[in-house]
């Protein structure tokens, strides 16, 4: 089978197989078809069988030089690789020149963390009153104090021993069903104790959840999000604050003070230390701002 038209016919067969056997979405099929058209354009009428790994890498490099995003390059490479895999399996082609070729990794965005001053402002005194506001403070103090994920927070039960206020620690089950025990600071302990003293005024009888919604049942993650956003707005904070930002702030502030990457990794429950290392970049950004403001040779004239 030779020529550009033959390649297009083979691509149609491959896409038909994806549609009917793997049941890919129309949008994905359209993206794959577009990626294969790009490959045909590079081949300029040559047989697909003449493609080797060196040329495939060069084609990807050309797309990268044109400014295609890493995700787009990864999708393009996936479409090419899948097509040659199908041809090797169903048309007895000799090899897949795309094996072992990787697309450039997408830049990982830095997590958004509050400054220490902003965190202090967020958790400052509350003017209002009522049991739900007492609960809000307990939730937000605990998120910031212990670096909990939102799902870990709402899964906590009252009186099951996993939250030990006297011992100053909480045990949660995170991703991969892995449990970890992390410290609970004095401010968070006081806030949770205050909530426990009024919890019965809101929660339904026999409700196990530590934190509850207005109807007295376990609080929903979306409700925690909304209440934190409203809490921050009442304090005049322009940026939108969400629960995971408190986890980011916990990690960033702890790392700035301790410089103990392994300890922060353990408290966050990260399987890989590379996930924790991203917070060192946040710390460097803060140091860079100090340098730019203070160093006499850094100031712009």
C-alpha cells in the first residue's frame, strides 16, 4: 500500500475501529483525524511505512517550534502511535516508529497559596455569631492547621477517636485509601472544641459527621467551598479563597519555616516527594520578591 490516498484510507479504517470498538467521543475522533492529517502533510505523499523514529521526532519538534501546547502535542503523538499500533496488529506492518517517543511535559502550574499575612487576616475575629459560624471557624482552622484535603475534612466523624484534641492530632484517610496522622494546632483545637460545644444545636440526632450542613446532616464539599468564599469576602479579601488553597498555604508556610521537605510530604500524604517539591518553588518566588525589593543591584533604574 503506497501513497497519500492509501494512508488516508487506512486512517479512516483506524478511526472507524476507534468509533465502533472503543466508542471514543466524536470530539476525540475529530482530534485524532486532525492529527493524522498533520502527519500526512509532513509525509508529502510518501508511504506511512517509510516513517522512522528519527523523522517522527523531527515532525514533533517542528510542531513544538510552531508553539503547539504540550497537551496538544501529547494528543497528536497518541493519535499517531495508536494508528501505527493498529496497523501493526491488523495490517501486519513491521514496526511502530512512535514507540519510545514522548511528548514534552506540560508545565505544572504553581498552586495558589495565601501569604502568612493573608492567612492571619482570613482567620481573624468573626463579627457575627451563631453555631454555623462557629463551625466555619473550626473547619477553616483545621484545614489550615493540618493541611487536610476537603474530602478528608468532610469525612471526619465526631467521637470516633480519629480527632484527638487532647493529643493534638487527627488521623485521616486520603488518596489511595492511605491513612496518615497529622498535628492539630492550638488555634484549631480551640475552634473545634468550641464547635463541639454547640454542635448538638445543629446536627440531627445520631448524625456521625463532625461537620454538618444547615439541615443537620454531613456537610457537602460544595457547601464548605461556598461558606469559605463568603467568609473571605466578609473580610474584604479580593482573591477567591477555596479549601485547597488552605492546604497549599499550610504546606508553603510550614516549608518556609522548617525547610523539612520529607516531613511536609508525610503530613500532606504525598506518595511522591516531587508533588511536595512544588512548594519549594513558591518559597523561591517569595525570596525572589524580597531580593528584588532589597538588593541594590536588583533594583531597576
